[in-house]
């Protein structure tokens, strides 16, 4: 059976995609592929100079809009400025990894704030305008995660940057599944998907500031360790464009350990399917972001 590649993406003419963090890595590669086949892509990025530089050499239809996912006020401003434009696909791609402990403007641990709360609020605010699906990026690291709904900010436990990252990626996956359950209950045609890129050569791994992050950044230069970012973007593109993909699908690479390869539906940890925790997590995110206010 032939492997799925970017050449298998159906024509996307007339469709609008919003991609968070599209100025680099997986998000940028996904944006390039979508623009090449007719989509209009909104680069939702914190740093507008980097977004404009990334867009400079991309043919097709695209624009950049400022969005700092770590700041809930910025998320609200983005949604308000976007108006009532229809969005075919929202891709929650942006993220930070294994950084020293710091807090968001609203006082939340920065990885939880950026990777989880920012995307939760963005999805809640834009969902009425989505016509097709929402795709949320998780990670194989979710398997090492544990969501502590009583202390998601590590206020009362020892902070470990990698455990905080794993918690955030597990939370992202659980929320993607929970969103699909809620859409199904509402008989909505909108679908919620999740994807992970395997181990791909991007700048995400090297920005944590720890020795491990530095070593991962060096490993990215070895082709037999990390796959190119363009390959890492394939699960996102598959989740975002395969027409008959069921809601609730989780897409990852088909290689050994899902570290690399071509996209296909994959499984996830038992914890990611804990509906009780997912419901509590959803309710927590609603309280912390107050999307209806």
C-alpha cells in the first residue's frame, strides 16, 4: 500500500486554515504545503517579524496575525480582531517545551498556559466559525504525562520542566478527545483531531535551556536521529485534510516507536482516554479561561 505524502492532499482552493506558531518548524511546513495547493493560511504567531520573514518566500495566499498564546488577553484580542470570518480548519500547533519555571501574565505555569490554556480558549472562541475540523498537536511525550487537575501549575509540587511538558501534551490530547465527545453529543458536523510529529528536527527541542535541550538540539543535526520537519508535518496535514477521517482520530508516523515515517492513525496512552479526568480538566480550563465572559 502506498505511503501517504503531501502530494495526496486534496485541492484546498477556497479553504481557510488558521495555524498557530506557523512561522517555524512543523507549523511552517504545514503552511507551505497548504498554500501550495490553494488554501489561504493565517499565520497566528507571537512574533510578527518572524512570521513575515517566514512568509516572504512562500507562494500562494496567506496573512499573519499577532497571537501570544501565553497571554489570554492576546487570545481574546486575536479572536475579536478575526471577526466572523469562516475557518475551515483550526490547527493548534504552537507550543513551548521544557523551559525553566516561569509564569504567564495570568499567573499560570508557562507551558500549561501556552500549550493548553491558550489553545483551549482560542478553540472555544473560534469554534462557532469552524466549518470542518480542529487539529490539536500532541506528542509521544504524552505517555510520560500525568494531569494533576488540583495543581496544573506546579504551585505545590516540585517543578520538573519535562514533566510539565508531558502534562501539557497529555492535556492537549485529552482535550481533543473530549472536544470530539462534546461535538458528537451536540450532533455537530465539526470534527476534533489530534496529531503528533514523531521526532522531528525543529527548533522546539533546543530552546528549553537545559542540558537535555541542548543535547536534543545537537541530535537534530543528525539525519539518522531526527526526521526533517517536512516529514514531521505530514501527520498534521493528514489530520487536517483527509476528507473521510473520523472525528477523534489521532495521527502519527508509522515508523518504529512512531519516531518517524508516514502518517497513519495511531493509539495513545490509557491515561489519555480517562474520561473522568478529561471532564475535570475541561471544567478546569473553562474556569481558568472564562471563554464566555
